[in-house]
C-alpha cells in the first residue's frame, strides 16, 4: 500500500489535535491515518519562510511543517488567498481585492511548499492536496520533477466561467489545476461548472460522459498540457456514528445542563459558524427579527444561540462583518427582549466538539443558512447529534453543497428573510411525526456519506491513475 501524503495549508500541532473551527480541519482530523505524512504550514510566522520542513512523529503520523515569513504569509493568505480567491469562489465579486504582488506571493508560497515537500517524497507516495490556497502546488512539484500521483480536493464551491473570469489570472490558476491527476469537487454542480470553465476559458474539449441515470456527470476526463486529468464528485462528510455517540454522552455534561436549565422550558434554535461573510449571519439575524414581528406567538417561546468563531480577523471585510453583527444582534435584542428573556444569544468564540454536540442535541431547530458554502458540515453534525425519538428540524440554505442530498431539511433561500422566518415558524410548529420522518431520511443520508467514504472514494480514484500520468496511458 502506497504511503499517503496529505498537504493542507495549516497542520495542527501533533498531540494537540484539537479541531479548529472550519470544515477542512475537521475532515482532515479524520482523513490523516497512521502511516501518513501530513505537510503544511506550522501556524507560525518567522522573519523568512523556511526552506526545509521540521519533522515530528505522533500517533504513527509524521507531521512536516514549515514556518512562513511574515510578508509571505500576508501576501499569500490574507492577500490573494482570502482577499481575492476566496470571495471569487464564494460568488462575492464585489469583495475581490486583487493585487498583482499578492498573487505573486501566493504562487511564491506554493513554490516554497513544493521545495520543502519534494525532498520528503518517496516514489510511490500518493499525494493529496487540499483546498484553494494550494491550487498551484502540483504544478510547482511537477517543475521539480515530481511525477507521483497527485490529487486535489476543493472544499469550496466551484464557479461558472462568468464568475471565474472576474478574477485576474484565474485562467492561469485553472491551468495549474490541470497539473493534478485527480481533481475532486463536493457536488455535481461544481463539477459541471469546472467542466464549463475548462471548455470556455481554457478552450479544451471535454467529452460528455453519459451517466446511466441521466443525471449530471460524476466524472469528467480531459487532456491538457500533455497530461490527463480526471475530475470527480466526492462530497465530504462526518463520522456520523461517532458524533452521535458524543452527542448522547454530552447531554449529561455540565455545559449542556446549564444551557438546558437557562432555557426554562423554551425551545432552542442554534447556529454554529465561522464568522465569515459567506455564512449569511446578518441575514439570519434579520430573519429572526422577522419571525418575532410576523409570528409574535414565538416571542418568549424560543431562544436563538449563535456560536460564531472568529476567522481571518486581519482582513477588513471580516472586521466590518463583526461590527455589523454586533449592531444587528443588539438591534433585534433591544427590540424584542424582555427583562427575563433575550431572543438572541451570541458568542464569538469556538466551542469544544463535545459541548457543541450536546448543544446541537438540545436544539429544536438548526439554522444553517450560508449565502454560499462548499458543503457545510454543521448541517450534518446537527442531524447526527439529534435524538431520533425527539429530533430537531434542520433549516438549510439551498446554496450550501449539503442541500444537494439533504432534501429532508427545510430548504430556504437565505437572501429572503421572510422565507427564512416562515421556515423557522414551520420548524418550531412541526409535529413530532413529521420531525421524525424528516430526521430519519436525513440521518440515513448523513450516515452514508461519511468522512471515511470521502477518503476512500478519492484515494481509490487517485490509486487507479497510472504513474507518470501523461497522455497515452489508459484513463
Ligand atoms: P467551513 O469549513 O466554511 O468553516 P463547515 O460547516 O463545513 O464550514 O465546517 C465548520 C466546522 O467547524 C464544523 O465541524 C463545525 O462544528 C466547526 N465549527 C464552526 N464554528 C464553530 C465554533 N464556533 N466552535 C466550534 N466549532 C465550530
């Protein structure tokens, strides 16, 4: 069995494998198995970017990390990565802030990663690179003569050509993606958008593959730059059974009991997100205000807990989002609170997994209303955490990748505050029978598309790619 080399921008400290808020961190905690090498940024900045990785062993995993120079980190992460590429991939063209020197820094850091990683590689290693910050990595590795099988998984959405083209140099990035043997996406829709971009932006002919059930393709193969690329659909998931067990146990924990006691018999609605403009938090708070306005019977009967973990705090758009939320939450609370009831409880810090699981289980409604989201694991965690005998109801944005196979949720347009308020009303009023039926279907789906299955599907595809993946080899 070939060794697996996982590459992600951020590698946690070994032993201190506490999940950070963020889907990628949570998925990788499950994906990186004993015997693997995990390469990426140490999380530390130094005066200059390191040229060689520092190695540490823990639990059978080798952690190989490099420190980044402060300027490199700013150009790569705060600059191009999250100030230009992220808003484009999340359909927020107005927030794209493109600076050529930041793009150069983004590519330079990918080059530095490749140089530090290449000496650690063995000929048969399968290399699996994660997410938008590392798109050029395979191209940089190839330039150093690495001909291992290299796969890439994009955790964000993928966009249609008209959106992609708004980002300067995006065509170049699309070309860089073609240095991978396998490129994975969360949904069929993203794969179809990728296919359109390859066809229209790179002018590459991509044959149609007829899928047996008449649905959109699940695999797309084409040749570009002397290489064969296979693009696939492989949705990320969670270890649903393990999460259910954690939630069951967490019900008795002091934190969950304190929360339950504080509700004083009222229903709990919960939202859990990184503080990111893609998560639609202002719209969600507004929708809650609308619920109390249009359905006054819910006043004093429900409390909404929003847990928002700060994210990318050195970027201006994230700072203004935080200020906007402080104001909006204060506004709704000022308007509807009573002396002994606050409609919105708002925490800007991460919670531990166990506490989170217990809180989900206590909630009658899970509110997951991103304006765009690659997948959204919170939706899956909420379902896994419920008590099947008295489950809560999931409200889910149609613009989350998760909506593709979670039709049992109340699917909403997050931009429509009235529609979201009506879904909240429907969820709070839903009879037990319907709650159970919806939960049963959703739970079965969440148990099918697990984190393990996600890894197995991707690695099986990568493994079946011939080495030296140039044209002429069978696909
Ligand atoms: P994203 O990757 O964009 O952050 P996901 O919903 O896919 O979105 O993943 C978020 C992950 O981070 C989930 O596993 C969730 O439990 C965790 N998370 C998000 N916010 C918090 C928080 N405030 N405290 C603890 N964990 C959080």
